[in-house]
């Protein structure tokens, strides 16, 4: 799911870089304030572990295989901000040293795998814990968190690709979504297994899911992401009024084929993609972004209210 | 322990340590390491050796009792100074070689202590030379063989010129040649030391004194000639007599203490 | 981790405590040569962590360049390729020749870099083939796709594939010609936040150790249960992950203890080496010129 360079348009990867860098820089400050030096060393070793664990393959449908990603697991065990930083470091290393994902596209890859992934994972897990504090809820919640993180991160990547005009929205979300729904099963199971092991052996290592600030943090981050999504969509819309490389190519090459009787019908549409479509794209992106973040915020808030009610009753 | 008029370089008085989950790792430890002596801390696994060592530079604090280093009690105020005087070398070298090159790992101590880049350079090269790794400075620590890494870890501590060296299993898992190298290296240091080990032969070779710890308490302490020849004592606590003692071989030529 | 309650005088090191009571019987693993590349043993799309590390020790003019120069130079070149219309054939050939020349100067194995960078093609290819349909959806069937390709859509496909491949190659060139220590130092000097540099440093340092522990756990699992499938397999993998997690946590505590024993106060001390020399300026100028050339033509 690492997007390489050259696949996203500037109007997509530049806001993605700005947004991701902003969120992570903020996260870096929060983490330093929140944790002791010892825990930061711990995070660093965990980052190495997640990187190593990404070598865990499992078969997925037929002869293909998926691998463990770790965003949700990191969020469940380490907490939201540490998990984001840890995943960011992992994704960054993959881009810098292994060309797994481009560097202009790094902002986008950070967004999907280091921000959206842990965020969804943490939100789902925390919600599950609010529902019940039993072991089954924790394991089921871990599974759901990892599965959800996997799928939503993939959908986020799909949306980014669509925003760059790389693929039709329906097709790409369906393809990425379905594929990652399958991989998500493996990720979910391994994450649940990991959490189960920790519950049995070292329950003290699981980041306290009942900590109050969590819901507020999730909500804040969700809102920030929503704003970023809206900004990116508007920038998208504005930038597209200037023909970019893609459209230049369309125009140049398309016009060369004019007059050939073999090709007709849909051809003119490809020569100059209508502005109307771009507007629609921008608006839709904004709506999708807000809806997704709204759902997350709701989950977090419901959790918060439930806990407050609980405390009120004691 | 032989009585000394001046205070020991390391003194533990009535040290107990209870972990948050309630387990008592140390139950009333009294131990002294006198200056100019080297003490072998012997005991079966789980006896509390590692826990005890971590008290010597303030990483763990006693639940009750006191730890004094060079006359001063170990407290939050004195701990930085204590860590300069007590050089603690852990068992797993990978835990101590965490920077990207060996130079950086050895420089870590002096740099944190505020030395200038030139001083650091001098100190690092001296320390690496002392352990025989002078030409590996620009390589990552983890590219060395296990034996080299043990020596590298030692260098990261020697560079700080500690008053007392505390070693946790310095010869564990070393192949015979590396073990000999390490023993020779340690013997050449001439420094006050505390060596936690189950290698009875190293204890006999390198140390002047010995103490046996079992189940969180010191069951015996004194000169090695008395402790390491007491078969009944050793067996009762899961230890054995050193080979040299059993076969009546001659004394080792040098101990780690001067 | 949630900040653990600090009881009086006891920062708490259950890692050590448990190690004595549980792991004490296990010898530490010996890692005499674990840094040797073992690309064949772990079938996975992500490269083995140390597969390029030995290459970074080659001696060449490119290796001798300051790491910052290479990072910035590669970035400029990639920007030039990415921000401009798809390369025409002549441009692509010239760029390929440039990269080949750089690789040769760096005394690096071209074939290996080419195959490794080609790893981006499957993902890029899938999207690239669909891309000509564009954001407006088009007629998403073979007919629509065929006419899109024939109508010049193949240029878009070429654009995506060529950009992805060239960029990947550039980054790998940097990665294979720069030692980790220098790369991290360069990032720090390029103002990347300290937390990240520390994370990157630890990842590159400990992934080998942890990877090897993972391999032994996995080998043990496979030797004891070679035909594990489905849920049982996933559960075992989960236990392996959990086991490794606990051990890594305890290792983290020991590392912190080692750091603190040597005076660690919260920031990694920096030894910055390296000055920009004429070779660096020249390289940067060349990268910039190439990028402009691509942009202008």
C-alpha cells in the first residue's frame, strides 16, 4: 500500500505532506511532554519491533499473502500519539532506505499508515473497551480495531489516488477495500493474539484504555483530519483550474489522434476532463472526509459520555 | 569481610528491595567492596545478583536500607556523580551498544558528561585501544563478533574512568578464546571491582574476595581462599568449586584489582 | 505505554526482575555475523533490513559525498521527474544513462538496484493501467479502457510507471551509498525532529537483533507444527508477536538503564562530522541542472 513517487499529483501530495508533517510534529511535542525518557527509548525499540514484525506473512486467498502492518497494535499497546510516531518512523525508513513508497508520496503514506491507521485502531479499541471491560471485549475489540485500521487506511489511500485522477472512485475503493478486508483478517487475528498474550503474561504493558484524555484526543485529531481533508479538497479544486502535467499530456496526445475514425465517442472526454468533474471531486472528498471523521468522533464521544455516566452513578 | 578502617568504596547496609508486585528480590543485604579489592558475587540464577547490581548506580533504589558509594549515600542529588564513579557493564552487550557506530557508543558517556569534542576524541581512542578495538571505531557496534561486542561494551564504561567497575557476567557465552581474551583484559585493568558471575573459575582468577547470595540474602562473604574452597557452602547454594581449587593448580597470576 | 506509577525510590525494572526469574536460564544469543544479507530466507516484499548495508561500505566518489548532498540532490531530481509531464523517450534514455553513470561511479551493482527498484512496479502498474480512465469515471469496462489507452492514455500509464521507477532508483542509490550513521546525522542537520532521528536510529540498530529473534521463534514454530493453517497459524503468529513484544519491552528497559548509567539526560549527544566540499556543490549543481533540463523540455 505504499504509494510510489509519480503516482499522485502535486495538488494531492503537497497538502498530504503538509498535513502529515503538521500532525506528526504536534505529536512529537505531545509525546515528549507526556512520556519520560525511558518510555521514549521503549517506543524506539517498539518501532524496531514493528518493523521486524512486518516480516510476518500469512496466506490470503489463493496463492497470495499479506503481511502484518502493526498500526492498530501499536495504538492499542502504546497509546495513540506514540503509535503514530512509531509508525511514522517505520514508514519513513521504508521510504528512505528501501524505496517502499516514494518521498514526495511520503506525506500521503504517512497519512494513511501512520495517522489514519493508528487513529482508527485506537478509536475502535477504546470504544470496545467502553462497551465491556471483559477479556472477550478486549480481544474482539483488538481484532476489530486492526481490521478496521487496515481497511480504512486502504480506503484513504484509494481516495488519495482518486483525488489525483488515477482511478475511478468506485473501482479503486472497491479493489483496495476488498483486498485489505481480506488482509485485515490476518492483521486482526495477529493483533488479537498479541493482545491476548500480553493480557496473560504482562497486562501492565497495555496502555490504559480507560484514560480520560483519549476520547478528547481522538476527537481533536479527527477534527484536524477533517479540516485537512477539506483543505486538501479545496486546494485540489483550485489547482485543477490550471492544467497540470496530466492534462497537458491528455491535450497533446489526444489532439494527435483527432480525426482517426476508429476512436470516437468517449475520446473528447479524455482530451479535456471537465471542470465540473473536478468540482464534484472536491466536494465529494470533503463530504467523505467529514463523514469519516464524524463517525470516529461520535465513537469517541459516546465512549466518553458512557464513562461519565458510569462515574456519575457510583 | 575483613575489617577496614576507612569506608569501603561500595557499602550496602540492610538493603531490601520489593518490586511493585510484592516480590522481595533482596532481603536485608549487607555488603562492602573495599577499595583496591575485587569481589566476586556468586549465586544461582534468580538469587538477586542483577537486582543488587542495579542498586549500585542508583537505577533501582532500596525499599529500605542504604547504598553508599565512596562515602556518599546514593540519592537523586548524588546519582549523577555516582554514575561517573561506578561503571556498570551489563550482561548483554547489545543493550549497551545502541548508537550507530562504535565511536558514538564509546563517546556517549563523555559527551553526556560535557567533555569537549577533542577530549572526547582522546578518551574514546584511549578506551578503544585499551580493549583492542582501535580500528573498529567507525563501524556499527552490532557488526562485531560477540566477543568483540563484550569488549566494546566494556570500553563504553572504561572511557568514563570509573572508580569501581561493576560487571554482570563478563564471560557468559564467550567461546574459549574470547573468554581468555576477556579475562586477560580484565586482569590488566587494576581497578576495584565487583563481578557478578556463575563462572567459578573467573571468580577464582580475577577476584580477591567472594560473596555468595541466595534467595535475596548474602549467605557468606570473605576472602576467596575461604569462600571458594568451602565445598559444602558452595554446593548448598547451587555452586561448584573452581577447577583450579579442585585440582590444586597454582594461583592465577593476576586479579582484576591492582 | 501509560506512565507507570513511580513508587518511592523505585523506578521499577520488571524487565530485569523477570529476566532473572524466567529468562535466566537462557543464554544470550550470539550474533557473530547476523549482518550478512539473507535475502532468500524471508520471502517478503520488504527488503531484508541489512541487504544494502554491506554496499554502503564500498569506497567510491559517491560514497564520499556528504549525506546531505545526496539526500537533497536525489530529492531535487525526483521533484524534477515527478512534477513534470511524462518523459519523452529521449529524456528517459538520458536520465537512465545518468543514473547508470552514477551507479557505476558509485561502484554499485546495477542489476541489483534495478531489480530492487522494480519492486514498485506491481502496485504502480495496477493503478497505472487504470489511470487513463481518470477521475470522471469514464466507461469502466474493457471497451472504455481500450479506447482510453488507444486515445493516448498509455502516456499516462508510461508516466506513472517511469516516474515511480526512476524515483525509486534514485532513493536506492542514496540508500546504498550512504552509511546509516551518516544518513541519520544528515537528517538531524536537515532539521528533522530529534524524536524521529532517535526512532530511526533505534530501528536500524535493533531490527537485526529482533529480526533474528523473530526468525528463531518462527523456526521453532515451524519445526513443531509445520502444517499449521488458518486460525491456528494466526494464533501462533500472535503469540510470537506477543512474546517478542514482551522481550523487546524488557530490552528497552535495559537499554534505557544502560543509557542512564552513562549519563543520559534526555537528548542523544550529537557528534556532527562532515563539511560540504566542492564535490558536494558540484553534485548538487548537477542534480539541479538535470531537474531543470527535464522540466524545461
